[in-house]
C-alpha cells in the first residue's frame, strides 16, 4: 500500500444538499471524475430536494475555520472551490482561510439562487463576494441571472455584466442556458481583454447541481495544472456530458450523472 496520494487535493467550502444533487456531493463526485481528491468542508446545511430549497442554516464561523484548518494542516491543497456561503460573515471566513493558502487557485461559484429559484443568501452576500472574494479568486462562474445580481444590472447582457465585474476579478465565466436559445453560450472573459465563447447544444429539461458540477470540475482541472482556458473547456465539456446523461430520481429537476456508469 502506497502512502503517497498522487491525486491533487481540492478543498471545497460549500453547503450540504440532502438530495445529493448539488452542494458538496456534487463537488465530491465531479472532483473524483477529474482524478482529484475532494476535501469537503461544510459551510451551510440546507433543507432541499430536487424541486427547491425551503430553508438553510449557515454554520458558525469557528466550525468552518476548524474544518478548513484541519485539512490545510494535513493535506497539500492544490485548489479551493467555493460554493454556497450564505452570509457576509462566511465571506470574511473564507478570506481568512485563503490567507493560509497563498498562490492556490480559487474558483468562486457565487451561489445566490437554487435551480428552483429559492434564495440561498441575500443579495448582500453577493456584493460582499464581489468586493472581498473576487479580488483573491482566480475565476468566478456565475450563471447569467447571478451575474446580473452581482453587477447590479437586472436586464444586463453577459458582456455588460462582465464589463462591470472584471475590475474585481481576473477571469469570469458567465454560463448561459437560462433563456430559450437552441445553443447555449458560455463566455469566458479575462481582464486582459481576451475572451472565448464556448457554445454547446441546449439540452431539454432543468438540472439540479449543474453549476456546482462545473465549478468543481474546473477547480479540479486547475489543481491538475491545466491552463485556464483549457481547464474551462474541459470542465464545460465534462458538465455537458453529465447533463446529457442526467437522471430524474425525484419529482423535480434532473440530477447530473457525474460518475461513469460502472461506478454509479
């Protein structure tokens, strides 16, 4: 038995979804599929199913710090993935954690709404993320409705939102699929002016945990050392396949199939 773990470790600071569609379970499965090891630190507990979120409770900051510090003291963290934070205090908590991980890539998935529309934190959490976390993040991965909240542009296009948000963050991936277009456009913007448009075929149905899956896969690709644009493409391709193969185990949205059939 080898004592050496060759799989890069990704610290995940996210909420727990008891339905297993989103949150930390999505992180764990998506990272496993990239060949990474997930170290899941719980930031919040939720009451949700595949239909919607009905309640959530953010954990005490001491609990979150203790979980993260235990991981950092023991494991070589190669990337950090942020999901649901749920409070402004948790934004500050993450900043404290990142001070212990200088130079480690941070993927920020600004979870402000559940797929079913339920709020997972007030908009001021989004503004605190923008002001405090975006500057220390490698990339943020909002969908267009989240980007509009963060940019304070209720009707803004992806380009307009990016222009407003890029002063805060180096790279921004705004995901599409929330309109009724037949092709989904996912747009990667960088502060240096470069941009990429990754389009994919729109899949029918709505999905629970697609954003978590994408951000986790992206953090895994960065932990493996892939360069940013290539990591984004790998993560988008992987996420699209998980949605293509998704299942509907409950009464609500489809859940992405993040693991291959012989493991699921």
